[in-house]
C-alpha cells in the first residue's frame, strides 16, 4: 500500500459552497484523485485526508482554536507514515480579514510547513515523503457568510500562486497550480463546486502518477524541465506542469 496525505483546509475537506455541508468522499477532489488512480490500475494507492475548515498555514486563530497548520503537523506525518507523498494545499484562510496577511507571507507559511514535513519524527527506515505544494484557485469576490470574513482577500491574495511557485523552487519541492484548470465557486467565492472537485482530482492524478508511479526525482522530472504532463482522460480537465 502506497499512501498519499492531503493536508488542507475546507476546500479539500469538501465544504459545499454556501452551506456547512460536506461533499461525499467520492465527490471531493482527494476521493476523485484516489478513484482516478485506481481506475488506472494503481489500486495500491490510498489517499489519506487531514483537512480542517479554517486551517491557516502557521497562524493562530483567536476565534477558532486548533487552526494553526504548523501545530502538530510533524506528528500527523509520523502517524500516517509510511507516506509516498504529502500534498499541501493551504493558504486561503491566511487571507481572512482579521489577519491582514499578503501573498508573500502566506507562501512563506507554506514553506514553513514544508520544513516541518521534512523534519518529522519518522521511525527508523521510514522513507521521507515527496512533497507537492498546490496553489489554490484565485479568490474571487466573497459572498454570503464569507463576505465579511474575507473582506479585502482578493487584493491581499494577489500573486499568491507566483509566490508559492517561487517558494517551491527555492525549497526543491514539486508545485501544481490549479488556476489554469479551474476557478472557485461563484456561489461563495471561496469553495469549490462538485464539478470543480472532479476536475482537480482528475488533473492531480496525472501529476501524482508522474511523481509516485514513475518515481522520478525532482532533478530530472517534467517538474524540473517544465514539460507538459499527459492530460487526464477526461476532456474537461487539464493538468498543469508542476515545477521543482
């Protein structure tokens, strides 16, 4: 069994836009990812979710305890090991109004999480997992209950994907940008519709297959050479080229 950990927030948790409900596992993108890999014959891969609504990168939330993504991450890696890959998809909640955080600081927060994963207390002989940093779609005008919570987030988050890509290159981890393949839900401007989860999961399957099944090192993979990865079978989705 090869395990993949998805470490994320409410987008990966599967929050249904405009509600407090949750999509079923086979609807949210980690579940779609697992199903796509299984359909390709890779049935030994298991996707483990550790996704929490409201989770920030490295910041404490005075209104909701337990939302600091750095707290306990090393133990999560230890708990779920052995891991082939850790997918980090965080940063959206850093742009909530009370924090005033901008793109560079949020990307630096993700960079801190990368270092925590690398120094996690693994048992002797356990492999150090590869790391894939995922840039979420750009925040659009927040609506409904998110309007005040994310006031000014569109402006503060400007350039976040580029800052994440720069951080990923500096730390020699893989990078996958969701912006070329999907946006966010028009219902609340923050979360994902069911079809967007489907697109992400199928596109992510191409990236994961490159990283795990072919077991390419970052120095000689398509991630480093900026070559196009094979597109998923679904015509509605397209994988971007992750970079080192």
